[in-house]
C-alpha cells in the first residue's frame, strides 16, 4: 500500500484484473467471456476466429472468438497431421467475443491449427509454437 492508501499490483503481460461492486459469475477455467450486449461493445456480425496472439509463442497464446449468435461451438487445436492435441472450448456459448488461452508449453515445436466449429461453419488459424 502506498501513502495514498492505494494498493499496487504487478501484472504479467496480457494479464488483467476486474473489480466490481457486484458479484460476477466465474467463467470456466481458461475461458474469459465478453458478451456483445454488455459494456457498449458493438454486436458481432459474423463468425470469426482472430489470429492468435502472440504468434509465434513459446508457452501460451490467446485466441479470440466472435460469435454472431448464441450457439454450440467447439474449439480444438490440431497438428499438421490433423490429429487433435487439445480441446480448448466446447459447449453452448452466448453471442459476443470470447477469449481462450491455449497453454502449449508441453507441446513440441511445430505448426498447429486452431479450429472453431459451430452450426456447420468452420474457421481456422495457424499458430506456431517454439521452445
């Protein structure tokens, strides 16, 4: 605590904290959800899987998913042989933007593909993992 009574915190790159005066639901482990109807964000118009950040990465990367409507979705990561190495998200999600962290520290160096599937539509993005 400093002389003004404020607390300070050291955050890792990409880490943030949210403080509120009301109780918030806890999202599933590894998934942060931001609804389009909250916070004055513009509505999502089409399904989108944005480029992972950072890319390439050595430990973890963040994937941003944009869903135009609430729907069932699945987000998996596959290697070059199309073998699934991780399932990052699966289930029913509301419309809006969703951030998913992909922990790849235990995977060998290589090119992987994040693949989003929902309602017969698919989007994919490459991600390079280096050790």
